[in-house]
């Protein structure tokens, strides 16, 4: 299966999510997950150029995200970035050396703001 290396989890991002053990893990996307994004979410984007731009710039979205959350229920990192629309990149946390991007899609402003508030709150909650 073809895969593309996208980024690494930085210590800042791992600590923001209260998951320091993820620091340095490689984030990759496999061809079947790219196909999933196309099949499931292509129509959610405002136009084909936006979808292509987002999929070509996953490294930028992850490395320059506005904020990141750890979703305990889905065992995933959720990266959020406001570009043309609000974009989320969902990365599955697994017990391996690499973390896999599972999906990418736009979200409404209200959901983006709710997630942003949650991320800000989580920075000050002691586990």
C-alpha cells in the first residue's frame, strides 16, 4: 500500500493534547484513506480546487494548525485550521511508530468555534 509521510507530532502539539508520548511520531496518509476522503467528503468542499488544495497541503494544516484536540472516544488527534473554510484533519492514534490520517473535511463555523473553546479549556484542566 502506498503511503505519504505528511508530518511529525511536535512536542507542543502532543503536550497541548496531554499526550506527550506521541511526540515525534510520524503522521502518514495511505492511498486507501485518500480515496476515502475523496469518496466521502469531496462533495463537502466548496469546489474541486479547494479539495485538491487541502489534500496537497495536509502538512501545512497539521504543522500550522490553529489548535489540536485529542478525542478520547475515537482515539484520534483532531487538527483544525481555518483556510477557505474550517478544515479538520483526523489522525488515528495507534500503538505503532506512525499515526494515520483517516479523514479530512470542512466543518461549520459554529462547530469550529465550539472545538476551539474546548481546546482552550483543556489547556487548563489537570488530568
